[in-house]
C-alpha cells in the first residue's frame, strides 16, 4: 500500500487497503464482520479517492497500520483493539474534514 501511495497510484492503494482489511477479517472468521468491513471500507475508500487525503492523513494511516501489524505480531489484543478504535475515530474525523473543506 505504501509503495502504491509513493508513486501516486491511488487505485492501487485502494486495492491494497481492501486486501489489508480483508486479511484481518479473514483471520477473525466472522462473515457478518466481513460484510460490514467490506461495505464501510468501500465507502470510505471511495470518498478518500474523491477528496484525496492530505500527506499528514496518509502518514497517520501508515502509522496506524504499522502499529496494528506489530500488535498482531506480538499477539497483543488490547493494543490491537485500541489501534483499531483510534483508526476508526481518525478516519471519521478525516472524512468529515475532507468533505467540509471541499
């Protein structure tokens, strides 16, 4: 995903982002969660593609995803829950901000 961002390929970034979320959902093994995550990821990514995230927002997402992967490696469920919660709050804030600005 980072490589796609670095070359300005936002469609490729979108595809990687969806794969990232689906990989997590697959590990959970809950088909209802998968449907919800797919629906929300598609909506959020579509809005982000239309309104374009700022470099600060992109850096924040990278930081969150890297921290989440590290929490998974460490099998730290509490940290993963916190990171996911923060990620959702930040995404909501960023979406609202982007839409208001434009």
